């Protein structure tokens, strides 16, 4: 299987495969469903957005803080309010239990140019910590990435 | 232990700044060399409570931390309610000097973090002879912006929540959870528009590129320490700044981010202890 490396500033790599990144991302709805506190923090949030690896993003429908639908993009004429897409390498690093410096926050990744944030950012900013924690959920299982 | 009373004492001092008396809240503990601590943008002096309560440091230093006007328990000046708060290089510098003069501090050490780290550089440029040593945490002459500060103060976004969420990523992962939460709590409690107003200094008015070459560390030693997980003021920003100041000492702190003194006090202590010891040694030599 194709393998890539994420390099920290000091050159320490994080091994991953693109398939493992996608698999970890698709586990997020189940992880969220088990996280009562995080779901509760999103109780005022209804939004359709585009999230995930830049190579394979997903249309994510959130209602009252719960993910009610997640479908791989593209979907014909499906719209979204905002998009946060990160390179698979960035997500693999972000999901480490102790992420390397500079790879540990959604906005650190955008500053580095490893992720993009587009569209109407209002729902993202009103629920910024929610989205940071939502997209970090695979971290709790210790993303191995090379399986 | 229930009933334990910390040795930190909090008082108010009246300080004339810009022709108006400001009622400034400060906390202190210890005796010896005055060490004035400056909090980060949008927060307050509670960030320094661990340093203030440190038995070893307070044997040799009179540690003092004050809330800037508009922050914590220092209210806005009476005439300024209803105006848009904007911190500038000049007003920040004047506030620090006025506070030190009001307390009659003799050549204090000043340690600031983030905007406090930036203004320490300006103190080194303009008023080095007034200070015994200067310590900049998460300090650089300039750093690249990474978000639009307009999000910090608008009626359709909760200011406390968005301020805390933005800076949460500047805390190093793996630190004590309670310390992380306490650091973010300070941001959730800031007044409307205050974090944004502080960042006017940081983003717009306080670009010190080209001016740091005027710093002479022979007049006043300068120490710069930055956490490896700070992606706002990166270690590269600090090292670049230090490279432009002959004799400045720069340290990259492992497992720390943008709020070293509050996000992981124990880890920070390992780095600040030798700096304070160096200042003591210079004093005694």
C-alpha cells in the first residue's frame, strides 16, 4: 500500500496511508455519538459543511450538534456553508496523541498552508471549539495511520 | 487543604496614565528585586499566580502582577466607557512606566508574555536604563497574523467563547487539564472588544521590525523564551528576533505553548528558574 510521511520541523515522521486517514475520518460520527458533552455543546448548531481530507472530503450534515448524515464528496449540486479541508498528512499528524508542534490545531494547519478554510465562516466561528474537538476525535484512539 | 490562605496579596494603586487616574489592581508576594509581570492580550494577571506563590522565587524577588486598565479587576478609566478600546505601543509603554513609578520600584525586572513580550522589546529600545533586566515570553518583533480579529467582537458571535476557542490551540497538548481550562477561563471573562483592542497593538501599531537593532543588552540584559507549540509567535519568530539583537539570550521551551506560566507552571518553572538565577547572580557580582 502507498505510504507517505509527515515531517515535523525536526524531521520526525508520522507514517500514514491515505486509506487509514479516510477510515479514521469516517469514524467521527460514531465517536461523536458517544460523546454526550461535545454533542451538547453543539446543541444550537445546524449546518451543512464540507470536511475532511483534501483528497476525499465529506458532506457533513449537523443537526443540534449531531452528525445526521456524512456522504463522500462530490455529490451532484450539493451545497455547503463552509469547508475545512486538510491534507491527509496534516490530519495524520493532527490525530497523534501528542501531535508535533505546528500540527496540533486546525488553525495552525491553515497558517502552515496544510489546510484550507472557505465559505461562510459564521457557523464555524460560533462553534469553533466544537469543530476543533470534533475533528480531533480520532486522536482519542491513537491514530496509527499505517495500517 | 481547606483553610489554606495563599501568600499573594491583592491591592489597588491609583496611577495617572494619559492625564487620568486609573485604579489599577495588582497582586504581589515576596521581597527583593522587583519583578513586574505583564499578562497576555485579553486576559489578566491571574495568569501569574503560580509564579507569585513560588516560595523560592519570592525569597529573592518582589513579584508583582497587575491587571492592565480594561482587564481583570482594573476597570476602564472613567472617561473611556463607551469608546473603542485600542492599545498602542505608546499607551502600553506609558502604562507600564506609570505603574512602576507609582509603586516607586527601583529598576525593576519586567517580564511580559505575548503582547507583554512584544512591549518588553519596546522597553528595551526606548527605556533600557530604567530596568534591571527584561524577559520576553512568546516575544518577537513581528509575527504573521493567522485570523481576522473582526471575529472577536461582533454581536452575533459569543466573544468569550470565540476568544477562548481561538487561543486554545496555542496551548501545548499534554499539559495539565486544569491549567489549560484555567488559562482559557481568563479569555472567556474578558470585556467585549478588549482582546481585539489589545491586538491592535500586536497586529497594527507594534511592528518593531527595524527598531530592535537599537537594543543594547549591556544597558539591560534581555532574555527571550518561547514555547515550541506556539504557532502565533513561533520559535522561529523569536529566534529571528534574537538574532538581530547581539547578546540577547533566546530559549525554545519544550512542551509549552503561548501561555507558559499558566498552561503548565511546573514545566515553565524549569526554564524561568535559571533566568531568574542569572539575574540574581548579576545583581550579586
